[in-house]
C-alpha cells in the first residue's frame, strides 16, 4: 500500500548566531508543532527529519543546484518505483513467494523515513552539495542500468518459455504435436507415409467422407482421429509417397490444414531437456533478480532520503536565508487533516505575508515542479 509523506521545514525565529540559542529555538518550535498537531490533528504522524550541517557554498551555486533538484528527484523517485514494480511482478508470477517486507539498512521503509540519519561515510557533509547530488544521481543511474540488463535477460528466458507453452497449449493449428502422436500412429515405408491433417471441428464428417478421394492411391479407411480440441481435430491419413504433394494441395483447397511432422524420439527428448533447462534457468534468474531488487531498492531509497535532506537544506537556505536556521520534519497526515496541518505549519512559520502564497480560492498556487507553494519549504514523497 502506498504511503505519502510531507517533508517540510520551518524557519527558526530569533538569532541563529549562537549554536545553543539556535538549538533551544528549534526545540521550542518542535514542541509547539508537536503540541498543535496533537491537539488539532491527532491522527497525523509527526517526526523530526534530521538534516546535518551541510556545506552551503555560494548563492549562485545554490540557485544553479535548485534547477537540478526537481529533475533529479523525479528521476530517483521513478527508479525506486520501477524496482518496486519489478518486485511486485516477480512475486506475482511466483506462486511460492510470500512477499518479504522491503527494508532499508535493515529496517522497514517507513521506519527509515521517520528515523532518518545521515550516513557520513557515504556522503561526507563537507563535500559540496553539487558533488553529493551528483554522487547520488550516479549511484541510482548505475542501478537503473543494471536493472535493465538483468530484467532483459530474465524476460528473454521468460519469453522463450512462453513461446514453448503457447505451442503446447495452443490450438492444433499451432501447437506442438509430439506429445499427441505415438510411434504406432505413423507408418513410414519405402512407398507409404502417414500425413497429419488438422480438420475444423465441424468439418469432420466432410473429411471422413472425402479424404479417400482427394488423391489417388490413398489407403482406404486409414484415417484415424488422434486428438480434438475446441476448434480442430487431428487426423492421420496413410497414402503412397508419390501422391503426397497432390493430396496436400487438394486438402488445402477443401479447408484442411496439413501439418508437417516427423516422429523422432531423440528430438522429443532433446526438446524436453531444453524445456526443463529453461524452467530451471527462469526460476534461478527470477530468484536472483528478486534478491537483487530487494537489495537495490534499499540502496536507491537510502540515496533518495539523503537527496531529500540535501533538497530541504538547499531550499531552506534559499527561502529563509543565511545562516542556516530551520526545523525540518516528516509528516504523514490523513486526508481529512491536511488542511488543519497546513494551517498549523503556516501559523508556526510566522510569515505575516503568507497571504501572498494563496490564490483567490484559498488554494496553494503552483510552485516549482507543479507542487503547490507555501510560505515554508514543503514537498511530498510517495512510498509505494
């Protein structure tokens, strides 16, 4: 089931020059936010989103980065959803799969979102923001390319199996006949041979009354029905080899289809072995791909949350100015509580010009990337 979270930041009022003072102000703001949400939107989950002290850089670099953030976010989110869809598909076609829970760094996805902690080892906070975003984008792009290759290999084997299954389960006009024809059904001598005819189900009387006259030298009463499906019946007919071509032409003119068939136990065994190998290959590749998807989903999701932290940081600097002094949070409101939560955030934002961010019908105006704009930093992530 999909989950939707808001990642928001609010400006911390007062001086941010002293670290202790800023921390106290942020704690006070957090307590006020928590109390307001608890009192007015009790069904809303609220968590701190811990953004580290990242390297600010120049204003120009932040402005340039902001243009890339929305595109990169859409790309990273899209890859995470692709992997999740691949997992769902693999589990759907595997009846034995129980559907393990998705995890990120060993914890459930929801827990990772709400208890996010920056990984200094992977993404040093002293690196320029552009380098961090580039590193995240490169990691996700590599995983996407790897998924394309792995999925293509799996789908190739799956397509081969589907083609074989269609031949075995399709109508008599297209299916493999080797499992329907027995050695005793086929006569092959120096002068005689047995042909296989595919007769429309409702034309069987016509076939039985006419096959002996479709060519000379047809063995009388030699036609025998071997199998019948919903559309066709499979018949044998024995005749002299020298009239086989004439018989085939006359049969097609009457609406009967002649199937080429050569009974070969060796070829049949080979086909069975190939089928068994394809089934084994498909099962092995499905299991391998599924394990890879679980692992890669965790990697991509972790990268996405670090990217969100960079995005919150950059947008907060551009919105509230320097030095960095803001409170970031993860909110999961119910649909009926969304307006209440938005009002609480707006009130705590302390922006007396907040009416600027509203349109005449009290709906947030469109912001960058099509998201609604508010007097505070806010964007939505959808976890599927």
